[in-house]
């Protein structure tokens, strides 16, 4: 595999949001204590459910998808809480968080290692106009040679057009690209349409992605170096 360019998704590939602690604090306002580990697991499984069963749902405005998402989350947690009140409480708590999106441990080290190998780096992401600000706040934006954000190019994954636009920007051939993301249905199937080499990252082993049998699954971002070195 002669790789010269690696493309990344943003959410839950490079960055995570502090939703577990926000949800935990919001539940406490209703007198409910829930273990952090249980919350983390159920968020992961709820993500995978929506990726699999409701493609494109997260591209809707937050006020559209969040009540449905929280409803499923509460159901999985075995909780009955007023969704509007819980969502309002969540938003109030969130305002006090200075950096809601944070890079996963080891992300900067992996990006530096790829740079040292003279590998180009880019982002292809379904995101709104906050993408660049979030990457800047996380201290990552300067690592990337190209950013292709759905709201800026009027197309989104898994549409082949967004991947083709990225390759045109970078003047790179598909077979020399790796695309890594956490959503099999957007990231693997979309990038594969144009001939890229997809990787799915799933930090919970096989949990939530048991149906995937035709795409390599890695459990930490550093594992990408093994594919390139091979």
C-alpha cells in the first residue's frame, strides 16, 4: 500500500465532545445518578444506531435531531425524563464548558508522525460552519493541508462528490489515500465509491459495529501507522 495522503473525519475520529459529563450533570438536576461508564457506552451504541438506521439524521439542525437522540438515549439508560427540560438543562450546562470538543489522546502525536513520513493530511467532514473554529480551538487545524467541509461544498458524505472534490484539491489519486472515520455507512461506503482505502475507528472493540466484515476496524488512531508502514 503506497499511501501519500490520509483524510480524516472530525467527530469521534479526531475529536470528542464532553457530552457524557454534560448528560450526567443534567440528570443530577432531576435527582438521577448514572455511572459515567454506562453513559459512555450507551452514547456509543446510540450513535451507531442512528448511523445505521437513520443516515443523514445528524445533518439536521440540532433542534430537530436532539429530542429523538435524547429519547433513545434515555430509553437505553432505562430513564423517564422530560426531554424538553433535559435538553434545556443540557444546553445551560454546556454554556459553562469553554472547550466542548477536545482531541482524543494521542491525536497530535499521530498527526506529527504522519507529517514526518511526508504524508499529506486532510479533513473530509459532514459539518456546519463551526468546523474550522472547532479544529482551531482544539489546536489541530494547522496540521491539515486541505479541509473539505460539507456546508462549504454543498455536498456531504457518503456522496462521492465530496471525496472527489477533496482529491482534486490535493491532486492525489484515490488508491494513494486512506480515509478514516467512525461511521461505516458514510465513511467507508462513501470513500470506497471513489477508490480510497477506508478504515473505521471504533474505540469500543467490536461493540456497535458487529455487522462490519468488509472493512478494517482499528481501535485507536495510532493503529493507522501500522497500515502505512505495511
